[in-house]
């Protein structure tokens, strides 16, 4: 699990950049990524296989982007 936490933290800047590519400002991008990360830290990351963590977090971020746009 500790390795998964490091992987999770390392994906933060990538998620922030994705939010910025979707037209969000810097502050909004950080806020959205923070919300995604808070949820992810509460989850059991061991149930997400290998490279699935990146896809899992990206889908969560996209959902947040859609929710925040509405």
C-alpha cells in the first residue's frame, strides 16, 4: 500500500495539468484535484490493478469537471 500512496501523490500534477487542459484556471484545477485526491486517499487502492490507478483517477477528475461545469 505505501507504494500506491506514492504513486497516487505522483499523479497529482498530471491530473492538475489535465484540468487546466480542459479550460480550468489554476486555482480551480488545484481544487478539483484536491477533491479527487481526498476521495482516493479514503479508498482501498489495493483493489485497483496496476496501471488502473491512473485511469481511475482520470475518470474521477472528468466526473468532477462535468459536475463543476453544470
